C-alpha cells in the first residue's frame, strides 16, 4: 500500500510535527546563501533523520499500545545514521517515511513533491533528490 505525502500529512501519532501546512518551494540560489553550502547537506539530512528518530522513540516509549514489534523498533531507532541508512533498517512504516521526509522538508525549507517522495527510501536517496533539485 502506497501513501502520498499529501494524504499522510493529516495523520498523526501524537508527534508534534505531524500537522504541516504547505510551504512554498525555495529557489536554489536563495537556499544556498541562506542555509549554507552543499558540503553540509549530508550532516543536515542526518540531523533531520535523527530528530525524527528521537521523536518516534519518545512516542513509542510513551505509548506502547498498538505497535507490533515495539522492542525491535526501539532497538532500530537507537542505530547510528549515515548516508547509507535505509528506512527498512530503521523499521520505518509508511507513516514514518512520510514524517521523516517532512522533517527534511522543514530542515531545508523545501517541499518534496509526492512523485519524488514516494521513491525515497534512504538517506542517500534524499541526498540524491536534493542534489537533483538544486537544494542546498
């Protein structure tokens, strides 16, 4: 089952950043000068993924109802994140995939179109998308 970013933004697990309003696309030149150069892009993506992982872990620790394989998910959320990290390794479900991309969108002040977001399943794929889109 595939969910689009638009259909998932109204869903929530009690995580503070689940309700996001649409944001305008940022022109690459504006983004480059206002947020730094692309050499820091991987660190920023990893930091955004780690922020989501922390929020998700906190959510799982607060409420253990309805989550299958909770202990396995908690262990995966303690993993180190690198450019090679894949969502499956972190035990992300469809909602997690949407939410982590929303965190990346917030970090870069850039909306990832649904067509692109649906095919992103790792940190490296986010980096590839941001490079292709000219987002810094």
